[in-house]
C-alpha cells in the first residue's frame, strides 16, 4: 500500500510526505495509534518511499492490473530483496536466530545487533537504510538500549521506525529519542475508496483481487479489516434483497457462506483468501440472478 492509499490518516500522511520531500529525517520515528490504524502499512510505505525512484513523497502503488509497474527499488522491497530495508518482527527474528517463529515473544538484543550491523554496512550511493520494528513494545530492555546506543552516533541515511499500539510499554528513554507520529483510529465502516461498497465489488471483475491486496500485511491488522468487509457484504446483501433474501435460494446460500467464511476467519483462515472468496460469491450470485 502507498501513503496515498492509506485511509483516514491525512495528518500523519501529510507529515510523512513533508519528511520525504525535505529529507531532514530524525534518526528514529515512533508510529503510535490504535490497532488497525494502518501504522505498519504506513511505515512500510514510508521506508520504500525513501528509496523510490519514481516518486518524491510516496512509494509506488502495489502492482495491480491497469497500473504502471513499480520502480525497481519498490519492486525489490516488495519481494523482500532489498538489503537496505529490514522488517523486524517475529519472523525476522526467527530467521536471524534460526528459531521457531511461533516462539518469538519478545524482540531480543541479538536481533537488534543484527539490525545495527546491517545499518553499518555500506549501501549503494544515496540509498537509505530503514529498520521497521513492528510491535516495538516487545523490545526487551537491553535490546531497547542497543537501539539507544545506535542512536548516539547514527549512520548517515539510516532511520528506525518503531511501530506500536502500546507506546507506554516502551522505555521512556527510547520514547524521548523518537519523533512521534500519531495515527488516528479509523472507524471500520469509514468509506475507503471502492472498498466500502459491495455494489462495486459485483460490478468490478478485479474486485476480489484488489480487495484482498488492499488488506494490511500484518495478520492481526488484516483480520479485523477482513471481518468488517464480510459484515459489510452480508449487510449489503440483506439490504439489497430486503425480505426477498429469505425467499431467494441463491442469496440465502451466499449469506450462509459469508457466515461460514467469518467463522473460518476466527479460526485463523487467511484474511486475503477469505475476502477474495466472499467477493467471488457475491459476483457468482449476481451472474446467476441476472437474466441472460
Ligand atoms: Zn517506487
């Protein structure tokens, strides 16, 4: 997702764009705000934007049919092939320490030492190095202190982005060294481009794909958004058909399927797949019921 596509965060996005244009960055940023506000998406977009060769104050949008392909830098970042961009989370730590991802409860000092080593490596002329620390409240104190030490003499063109919905759990010394960027709560029912209207999903053959791609990358953020989309689809269908929905066999089956998908989501089904299937079901219904 690009900064431009981030719903409901005009203030934070305006601030980030200004940083991108002026390139006078603090060595550490702290993204705070409620879960589901898009902090992690914003951090990732901002990190990509720093090295984007196509845009000054944003990254390239994700590849989708009908849009220009992303620049080589954004494309490499999306594929996880950009050595200058570190996305520090449980999976990253598991890979660095050669451990089981499910067992990573906190961000530890060895992981942070690894990040710091990458920061010290030379990169191609003019490129920025970014470490996006997701769930930064999971930093253990000595790992947080390693960051502080790194901030004493920050390498040029290196930036930390700490992301958390629980900033109070961070060491005060870390909080005070970061420039804070606050993200507002986004009401789930807020209109967000075409995402919010199931009537559009039915018309647009690409909708199942674009909806799924539009979900946040982090599972814990994608899940509530996917749930909201399923609810929206169900409510729309009921509204569309009114009482008829109970008389119409096919629509009733779709409602039942939507319920089943929602249940699957609660049992850890993949949010993208769930949303894609829901949109496909709505489209199927539309084509069945349309007189040919
Ligand atoms: Zn780009």
